[in-house]
């Protein structure tokens, strides 16, 4: 079937294409475009001002900029159009940045950082014109916090933390294996610690009451929500301990 389609396409005569091109070139503007072209400079200016309202989307701002681009430089409204263009360009950068920050996924570190890099480019475009722009600085802080949230919500980060923790435990003389686990909503948020030493109740209790609390803040910060202590058995279920994180 695909071969037939290719043959048919190749078999079209040049005149077929030329007729199509000619037909497209002679087609008049759509009703919407005709209505847009019929607007006076004053009406274009009025339409453009609607995007100055709080919360306008990047697409709405772009439509307003389209109205401003339609105003000739020779008309009296040109000065106002130039001033409004600068304001809308700023608003568009900030709106794009806010959209990128809000849509940055916390559980996908790569996608999160990609969004935040693009958002930073939009913010920097505003700060280049005014280093003290309060809205831009506010968004920069929001982007930074979203990045930190992603670092804390990333399973890759927790896996790296578990590996580092195991190395530290080994250097302290503990024979403990650490890895990331968890199921359902807690997938990737459970730190498993496996060691023969946990078979001894007194040792296990001391570890839970003395050692684990020292790690709580760091464990919560990178996104862990509970710790499971295993006692060296392949099919041993282990015991769960909630970290009691604030968030």
C-alpha cells in the first residue's frame, strides 16, 4: 500500500503541483484575517491592551503583539504601540517562565531541569533590561525552589544517597547493604537497610533509637518517607519504620 502511494505521488505531473500552487496563491484572506486587516490603528491598540491584565497567557500576549505589529509607524498611535510592545514583551517573558516553572515535573529530574533552564532564559531576558525587576526576581526564587524540590523528589538522587550512605556505614565498620525501594505511592521512597546485625533485638532497637534519628533530616530532605530494616534473609520481609517527615 505504501509503495502504491509513493508511485501515485511520483506520478503527479508538474502541472498538478503548479495548479495547486497557483490556486493557493490566488486564494483571498480568510474572513478572520479580513476582519483583522479592517481594524484601525486605534482599534488594534485597544485590542492589544487586553493582554495587560494580570494572568494573561503567552498566547494571549502574542495575539496582542500581533495587533501592535499591524500598526504602521507613520500613524499617531505608533508611539503608544512602541511603549506597549516593550511592556508586553516583558509580560510574555514572565508568563512563559511561570508556565515552564509550573509545568516542571518534580519526579523527572531531567525534564525538570530542562524546564527550569528555559524558564531562566526567559527571566534573564527581563533582568537584562531591569536587574531589579521584582516579578522576575520572584520567579527566579520560585524556579530555584522548584529545582530543589525536584532534587528532593528524584529517585536518582535517593539512589545516589543510598550508595553514599552504604559507603559511610562500611567505613564505620557496619556490614549493612542499602538500596531504594517502596511500592505504590511510596515507590522509590523507602530506604532498605539489610544486615545480619538486625537479628539481634537490642542492636536493632539501639540503631532505630540512636543512629536513625541522626539521619532523619537528610533522609526526609531527599524524599525518603520510611526505612525498612531487613535481617539478612532473602525472603525476609523486614520491619518498616516511618521517618515522620513534615512533608
